[in-house]
C-alpha cells in the first residue's frame, strides 16, 4: 500500500528524469514487475476523461501496460474484478472519497480491493485515493468546508490526512478530530510524501523532495493530540 499525500505536476520538482512523478515510479517498482500492469481508477472524479488522459500521459514513459477502470455511466469492461485482480498496481486518483466508495460498494469493488490487497497487488492512490484504504480521514466530499470521513474500506487501521502542508486547514482539523476521538490516530502526508505499508504495518515514509514529510498524529488521554514527524527516505530520480 502506498498512500500519497499529493503529487507535483509532471514539469515540477518531484518528477523523475523521464517525467513520471517519483512517487508513481516508486509504486510501480514496489510491484517487482519489470513491465508492471497498472490500472488507473478515477471514480472519485466521476471518471473524467481528461483525468484519465493526464494519467496515461504521466505514466507513458514507464515500461508497462497501463489501462483503466471506469464505472460511469457503466463499467467499461465486462468483469471489473477480473481486470483488477490481473494487475500489478492499482492507482486511485483524487476527488470525492465519499462518492467513490459509495459507487465502489454498489459494484462490489470494496470486496475486490480487499482480495487484491491480500493477493499482493500494490494498492496506491493520492488524496481520496489514499484516504479510502483507511478507516477515515479529512475530506471536502461534502462541500468546500473540510469535514471528517469515517466510512473508509478499513484495509488499514487508523486514519489518513493528505495535503498536510498545502491546504492550511487540513493540519488543525486532523489534529482536532483525533483529539476529540472522531477519528482514530493516523498518518498525515505532505504533498510529495507517501506512507508505504507492508501488509498492515507502516514500513516507511518516502518523499520526492527533502522538505516533504509524513507524520504520526496520536491522541492522549487528556483529549489532546500530538504530532510526530516520522523518519523519511527521499527518492532519487
């Protein structure tokens, strides 16, 4: 599992020499496949064609087979489960995590994702595509004001907060929700940082630049939250 806080643009810091964002290249390498099969899912952005086109362009330099699963207005393949379970990497884009998981559950993809995880397929995603694997997190799924989301897939225990450094309200809200017990203790990642879980344990934080970080936020018995910056490894292009 590689939960990404946010991605830089293909022409910005954080991209490899071939233009592929370092964190996406890392997700592909985690599969161990020389030519990984990568499936893009953008349910959280209502399967916007432009989003798929941008992801295909971003991933094109990788040696591998890139495809996608769309669910609007109907699945673009006859057997979504077969498609997903034949991949090396599943990458989930950002948008509305609440809407995405509602659609996934209607199509039975919640169970398929658990099967993919148990089969050793790399599950990765950014923002909504990172929150979804946890019990919950912070989201703007319900409107422009950030709110708690508590209906994640729960493949990983705890909560997750993306965009920890780039959206000023994320950090204080995440901490206050954990302090209040609304969300369980969890991991937060800046843009350019990702939390790599092996099975259900945090393996490491990886970043595409020195200043990006990952954090553990925990609740104390007195109802306060504590943030601890975690050791991180910077990826090299």
